[in-house]
């Protein structure tokens, strides 16, 4: 299994889009524009057993999704095996948070206490 605590997921590939190998990505960020700002990402399989380093060639908004074109992937058939893979970046490249904001992975393992 790969260690991923030094990375954070910013989205998940849901399906292929079009005939040129674009991926329809569900963003886990506050804006689909985030995919335009980064270039190198790690794709991680759902079982976290496999990773693939790729470069983002282009990205654009499409409704509530991002259409992302990865270098070296040129057809829908090449995207299909990557469905449900997460797109991750180094935690060091994450956007700065406001004082009252947290990443979801920062909350994992915490105990919830109800005020009642």
C-alpha cells in the first residue's frame, strides 16, 4: 500500500468525456479552477494499491465538474480504467486555510461531542 499522508485528494475521476481522453472529475475543492493552477498530480487507485504520476495538460469547468486532460492519455479507453481514482497533490501545495477552516483529513479520528 502506498503512503499518502503527505498528499491530499482534490478530486475523483468519474468518467471519460469526449473522444480526446479528457476526464470528468468531481472536484473536492472550492473551485474547479484549482485544476488550472496545478500541473503535476498523483492518481491513486480506489484500493490505494497503485499510483500514477501524471501532468495536467489542461482543465476547464463543465457544470459542477472539471474536465481534465492528462498528458499521455489520448482516448476515452485510457481514462476508463482510471474511473474512481483520486487526484492528489502534495500537502505542501494545498491552499492556505482560514483560521476556522480544516481539511477533512485533519478531522479524521477525532471524537465528536454533542453539546447536549
